[in-house]
């Protein structure tokens, strides 16, 4: 689980803040490469639609 779970959690941390630079050590470079591939594949499958940001904000707001 550690070989997949940790890099995916690290990917979530990176994309959650829309990080442009990620300070990691040499031992983490492969995890960042995996993060790039995960994000590329996600964007390929789900892509960006017109007003994607507005729709995603709407989904994250609570009703009421």
C-alpha cells in the first residue's frame, strides 16, 4: 500500500494548492513524476469543461 498510497496522498497535497514548485529531496523525485502522470491521466479522462472552476466551486459549497 505504501508504494501507491503515499505518492497519491502526496499528489493530492500538491494539486490541492495548485503548487508551481514542490520542494522535495532526491528520494522523492519519483513520487513527483508519478504525481505528474496521475494528474495528466485524470485531466485526459475528465478534461476541463467550460466554466470548470465555477462548477467545482458550486459542488464544494453546502446547500442552505
